[in-house]
C-alpha cells in the first residue's frame, strides 16, 4: 500500500454578514433579520410550520406559539425576561437531555447567537414577520449633507450604509474602464476602438449618460438580457431525456429578444408569458409568449407512464413560475409542508392547479406536443402564400383537363363518367376526389399510372403534385412552438402523497399560497388571475425578486445573494432599504426595465473603480457593502462573444434558427451512442452570437462552462475558476481562430508596424493602452515567437492551418503565427476574462 | 503583508493549492511547477500538491481513500447473474404464484404483472470460492474473484425508469439537479493530486447492443455544489479531456512561455487590483498546464506490462471500451484521483436475455475482475472501494413470448437487485441480504439505495448526515433525509 500525503486542512475563515460591519453600535435587535434566521435554521425543523414533524406542540414560527401561555402556564418566550423564557432556559441548559436543539440534530447554537436571543428577549421580544413576505414600504432616501459623489438615490442608500460601516464610495473608474464595463453589461459585447476614442474625447457633461442611452437602444441589448432569462426559462432546442428529440421553440427565444429590445413593460412581459393565451382576443404574439411555460423537459422514454410524465411537467411549470417571479422554493412542498416558510403542501398543489389545465396528456416524446402555434419566418410566410396560389392554379388546370378527359353531364360527378369506370378501381377513387383536395400520395399514384398512358395528363398532374409536395415540405419545416391553452373542462387537481402521481389524497382548488394572499383579496381562478396576482402591488415578492436579479446581473451578486430563494432561509439583503426602494421605483415606473437598468448603471455606485485597498478585500471579499465597483469573470457566453467581436469574426444576423459552432468531435455521439450527430456549421454559423447556439439539453454546448444546463429553472449562474476553463479559452478553436483573425486583420492594415499591431490588439481586446511594462513583455514575446516560427516554418504553417491559408504572403507567415500566439495570450489575461 | 490576508488570499480558497503566485515570482513558480509536471515520470515521483477538502473531514478514520464505481447502466438482471433461485427453474413458464405482486407498480411495458409467466435463469449457476457465492456461468471471471467480493443481494429502489433510477442511486434524488456522489466526495475530501481532477468519468457501451440508453451529464453533475466539483469526462478519443490539446504547431516550450507571459501580466494586475481571484486564476492556468502533460501521460499505456494488460482482456488497448476504461480507472486512482465513475450501457434486456446479454457479460466480465486483481496486486485494493452495479434489477417473469426464445426479455424491477463491492474496508467473501424464493421481493436485511450511499460515505470516513450543503435554504445531503449504514458488511 502506498502512503498518500495527508491533506492539510485549513480552517475556512468566512465573514458572517454582521462581521463586515466594524465597530457597529448596538442597535435594537432586529427580529426578522437577526432572530428569525436563527429560529428558522435551528428550531423550525421541529417547531415550525410543518405540522407532521411538530414536536411538543410548540411552534416558534408564530407569535402565538412562541409568546403564548402553554398548558402548563409557562411560555417559550417571556418578553423582557430570559430567565423565565422556557426556550432560553432550554438552549442554555447544561443538561444533555434538556438542551435544545438536541445534540443529534447537529444544529448547535453558537454563543453569539444565544447572546443575541437573550438581548432580543430583554428588549421585549418584538415579533415580526419575515421581511420578504411584508409588502415593501417606500423607505426615505437617506440625506446626509456630508455625502458626496451622489448621482442618484441608489447612491444615497449605498453611501449611508457605507458610512455606518465607516467606509465610503470609491472614486469613479476611468472612462476606458467604464465604457468596457457598461458595454459588456448592456450589450454583452466590448466597445470598438472607435467607440472608445469617441467616448474618451466627448467633452459633454453627460457623455456617459448618452453612451448608456446608445447602448440601451442597440438591438444587442435584447440579446444580452435574453441570456439570463433563457437560463431561468430552461430554454433548450431539444427535449432532454432519452431520445432527446429536437424541438423548435426558438421563435419564442427570438420573441424574448424582441420584447427586451422593445422594452415591453415587465408586467406585460410577465402576463403574456404566463397567460397570454387567456387574454381577451389574444394575439399570435401573446400566445407565442406562453412558450415560456412549455420549455420544460419532455420524457419520451419507452415504458414511462404518461400520467407520471404529465404530473412532472405540471410541477415543473409551477415550480419555475414560483422561482422566477416569487423567489420561492416550492419544490420542498411536493412531499410535505415547508419546513421553514409558511407554505403548505396544500399551497403547492393549489398553485400547481393553475398549470394543470392544458390538454397535454404526457404520452410520448413529441417535441411539438399540442397545443402549439406555427411561427413561419417571413421567407416561409411568403413561400407559403406563393405555394398556396400555385396549388390552387394547378388544381384548377387539372380540373379543366379532367373535365375533358372524363366527360359527363355537368350536374353529374366524375365517377359517372364511363371512361373513368374503365380504369382500375383505386385510380377511380383518387380521381373522384376534388383535385384541390388530393394529397401527395394520391397524386403520386395517379402520376405513375398516367406517365405511360397519357403524357399530357401526366404533365398536368405533375405540376400539381410538385406544388403540393413543395407546400407540405414547407409546412413541415415551419417551426411549431408549444404554448399554453386550457382545456374546456376543468381537470381535477389533487394533493399527492409524497408527490407521487398515483397517490392522490384530497382534491384541491386552484389558489395562491394562503400566507401570501391578504384576506379579502380576489382569489384568482386561472393562470391569468395568477399572473395578475403576481403583478399586484400587494404582492411583496415579484418586484423585489426581479430587481434583485437585474442587480445580480450587473454586480455579480444580488442584494439578496440567494436570488433563487426569498423565503425565511434566504440570506438577508445587504441593503434592505435599497432593495425596497428599487422594487417600488420599478413598479411605479410602470415596470420599465430599460429605465431600471439606466438607473443602476448611471449611479455612482456602479461607476466606482473596482480596485480596492487590501483591507477592504479582506473585510468584504464579496463586495456586499459596495465600497468598490464590481469585478468578476464574465459568463462564458460573453467571453466567446467578446472574442468573436474583437477579432471581427462576429456575424450579426437576425436568423433565429439555432447554429452549430465549433465543438470537439464526438461529444454528442458519445452521449447518445451515435443517435445524435453533431454536424458543425460552415461559415456564418460558426460566428453567430452565443445566444443562437443549438442547445442540446442532455449534453449542453461544451464551450459554455459554468452555465446552467437548462434542464430545470436556474436563476443564479455558478461562477468558478478551474483549469478546464483555462483549457477552453486557450485551446478552443473559436478563441484561437479569433486570435489569428485579429492578427491577420491588423497585419493587413498597412498603416501599422509590428509595434502598432500589438498596441492595437491590446486596445481591441482590453479596451485600453498597454503600460510600458506590459508592452515590453508582449513585444519581447512577439520577437521571440517570430524568430522561432522563422526557424520552424512548418510549425507556423501548422498553427495557421485552420483558416489561415488565405492570409498574407508567405514571408509574413512567421509574423502572423507569432502575433496569433500573442493575441491568444491577450484573450487569456485575467483582465480580458474579467469585467472590472 | 498582513498574514491574515495572505492566509485568506491563498489558503481559504480550496482551489488554490500549493503556494500561490503572489510573492513567489513567476520564474520560481514556473520552476516549482515544472518539477511537479511529471512528464512520463513514474507514478511514485514527487507528487503535486494535494487539494484539501473540508476542514472537518474526515469525520472518522477512513477505510477507503478512493472509489471506483463500475456503473452498469440499464439494470443488469440479478435473476440471471447472481440471485440464484431453484424455484424459478421449477416454475418456468408458469404464472407467478399468488402473493408476490400485490399491486406493485411496473413500467408501462409490463403494466399489470398479475398472470405473467416465470422465466427461469437462462444460464447455469454454480457456487464459487470458499465463500460459496452463487454466480452464473455468464460471468466466469467475476466468479473467480468471488472471495474478494461482498454481494448485496437485497438492494431495492424507488424508481422504475432508467434516468430517475440512475439519478437516485448516483445523486440521492430522482430528479436531476442534486450533486452526484463523486461531486460530494470531491467537495468533502478534495483530491490527492492537483495534476488531475478529483472526479473523473468514463463511458462505454456494449458492442452488441443497439438500445438507446443515454449518458446524461447530470449523472456526474455537481448540482448546486460549485461546478468545479463536477465529474470531468475522460473520453476514449484522441482528446481525452475537452480542449486538452494545444493548437497544432504550439509545442510545450511555447505554451510554457505563453503561460509565463500570462502570469507576469496577471501579476501586474494583481498588484494593481489586489483581487485574490487573480491569484487563483494564475494557479488554475498552471494546473491547466500540468494537466496538458499529465493527461497524455495518463493515457499512454505503452509501459504497461503485457501480463497486466492481459488481466483486463483483449479489448484493453482499444480506447473507449469498458476494458480500457477499467485500466484507466486504475491509472487514475493511482495518481490520486478521488472518485472514478466508469459507466457502461447496454444492460437493458427487454427482449435480448438470450442474445445481447451474452455480449454484454463478455465485454464486462473480465475487465471488472481484472481491475480487482490488478488493484490487489498493487496493494491498492485495501483502500480503494470498487462498486459494481446498476440502477435496479429485472423481473423474474418474462417480457415477451415464451415460445420465442430469441426474444425473451425481462422488464425493469425496482423491488430487488444485486450490487457487489470489493476492497476499501468491505468484508470479503460475503453475501448480505436475501430475496424471496422467486428473487422478486427482499425478505431479509433490505438495503435501499440511500443505505448504500450512507455506507459508502462511512467507508470514506464521512458521516452521511454531516456532509451537507446549504442550498435554497435547506441543508442537502447525498442521502436526502434517509440512509442507514449497513454495518455488518464493514470489515
């Protein structure tokens, strides 16, 4: 046996939210932010909302339960008096049998938590509900004359928070940093050197604001905003599961881009996607939007019980809506009442009942399971109109011909014609059908017969047959987007034991979670009502949940870091007043998303530089207090788009059909035993924006690391730092070809000398000019590589082989190869990978 | 520098192994790293730094340090391979006697099982070794190592379909989205090498089969754990790890130069921004460089002796076969990888018990046994846990027509199946648990998949109730809210 080095284990030092506050004054303990999370984490498992696991009939999640007198005259919590509070006595007991939480649960309280509870009881045990379930009330914008650098109210909240922590906002980042940051944030693409120099030279006082307005107006804005929505909507181009048939949901994806670009107010955006089909006189577009709900996986595995599938789909739709709009972890309630949140299993099934009304049966794996809408492209629509006319015309000509061929009195059917009666029986049947209604099969059989018997008849038949064939091929190619539709009779919804489709318990009616629906409000009965309830100003969650995700998009982490969960176990917001203010501002602006984005990116908070003193990195590693600008690695799709854009390879086109860019050989084949073959595109398809890449659900595109796989709804993208990512950006042909293409582009620009190539490349990739040290290092590398490749022309040829032959004369090839390696170096710098 | 800050910068980041770049200087770092690069070096050469796991792990002294899971995708038939019942031969062709079915749920292919006909095992069974374990003639090599094995004959699960069943046994939940076992172990225990990932996956498919089992990537996903813990797929092609090869024409010296430039320029940025993430990035690029050497070294089997290769059978030299993957599994664990998941599809014999099952067994029998022997002769079996098994069993009754022997099959059967384990602190030569006389239902010492998981974690020194991760406000664990350790199989 070999000895293995024993892993050295280091304690992870993490700051709890309270600790990044320095020298904070002991303010009154805040129940919902400080006490409720402790109770939830350590007590609710047995003393919470789940009645089945309730111990000692004691509930600590309600005021009555915690403060009320118990049968024996004591109370768990006696305001002002920890020593008489049974709960406090139990958590501080030295008797193993008495002590709470029980040792075996491994949920011991820390001494600081016990002290906090003691203080809270002493201060009167003020009760409250979970912050996110209370309607936000508009907080006063903190005004402090000493605050400087305020550009809009966001900054007042942030600066006030920082002041309390003994910190202040950092200075604004340089213009070069700012334009790259905001261009990537709003369009997902870096600025061009021209855009950079224009911005740097713009003397007007609102140069930055004008830049922001230009970016928001760019059609690329919609493409950028769509990505996160697609992850949330688990959008993919195939079903998932065995078979993984290709689907055609992409017109829905294009609609999302369009809706963002047209700045469709978020309430409409929501209403259409949840219930567009139920709107009065619903338009095709409103129906199309409901494709959101149908983006779930479809299981076509042989032997699956249809009803089991169907129930899975309904649950997926309900849980997705719960996460996307309400930030609730509904899935816990499939099997039991929520352990922490005031959500019951009944609530879950009542909520799912809204989605339980479609005619979908769950049988089979048809990737275009009805109901669907057909969404032809403009070209398809024109072709279809043309072919309709052609078929009509050809059918008419045939009718005329057959009138002569099979003469009969005008009031008699063709079957009465004697010449027809002499023909084979089958042919008589085909001919008896109106030419305009004959399908391709009948026409085919007739053609075969008449080809050798009547050339003239055959010719007329063929014209119709070809048109009909062409039309059916076209119709089959028109994308069908699965959408929502409720069947006319209400399908009964049952509470299912442990979430099992075949273990129905009691029947439930559609409804929203009781604890979230203020009594007396109008109860929604269908999806439209549900959507309206979600958007009601009374709903405490929707706006908070969504503005938090937009914040997360720009800052890399939400004001509530658990953006998928706003329940009791959610992390407390780092700046609760700011979150509420933004949520209310967003609603009162008429759910104007572009306005919200503009508000955020024009704040001084957003515009801060992202450098910081060592002490600050140490104290606030995740930048929760916002004393500096955000700095984090871009999503992998944005990295790819950046490389394509910087190199000039990017093809921007409005064709929504998914494309198949570079992917290593065999990836699909290995996962599907050859059933799915990846046929890489040639030309334009290799260089489209990442958004249009074909998304095979069972084996997601390999070039997008750290992205949700789109199997289920995901609203928080992971962000990790692994060697596999380095391998991808160094070796994926997309990136290397981009380096080569960029190099060739620079070298064919006759105005530039080698030094100029480098400086220009640096500017294009990083959006700024290199320092002397940086330039020196890269220039030395360029010289070295040029010499190496000069001595080894075969190596230069090998490097330039993919797509490199057409560039430049043979004597420049060593230089081109060398510059390619240097540009690949640039694409792999931390700064290139990072939005800073 | 503030020591606390440095500590945090370097050491609290689990991905930041060894010394960070900060303060060492690139040249020194590069030379340090090139020494551990290990081009073609013997495995016993100086090891790259380990990647630490969680500070409170292991919870107790581990018996196993690493796992090789030989996952048999599609559900091998326990009835024909391990769970011998003479009564099945007696009742061949007769309806299932009363009292065995009782409203049980089967796949829609079977629908209601009442009245189905019993199908006798298609090959002969014999007892093997001192332990007297029953193994069918399908698996002579596995039979020959029976005394090394511990058979769990009372496995049962909740799922009747493949994807949910595999997801349940590998990740603890039927619905995709939870971390798989390997990801949990990578997260909890780290890795004994930084040249290779902690969790490696390989897939293969039986030569004879055409059935459409699919390897979903959630079978080795990291779920809500950080994605660096997900299984890294080693492919049986010229590019064993995606993007491992430098572009044509870029040799290793040039790649080194490029990385030196990247590190130098990143250090300038680090001094300006002081963002610890930059230091991590420098380290990760260095690991990528080491992987570019260690992966080709891993897959270069030219120095393997013929008698060793012979253990794995004739197709061992053919990349992408089960035999080749078994050999790679040994080479991976030998180099410090924590969890190797070898997945082999083709066990779904709905209508091919008398045909494809033979090919399937032929492809997997010798390599599985060979791996155990090879680990043993290297002294690795003591602390390497090998698990062999699928997601459920197959019905003791027939699917198909009794008169059409060529198309005999068995449907999915979640109520009983057999898994075997070897090494890593498990008792040898043991059979645990029992099914009834038709191999239909477990009657003694049932082992649910969550129990298996709890036991595997226990062998690795982990309390399955304490390895948790908080997500969506809940502390998740591999065994969900279940799992009893099967203590009688612990050596």
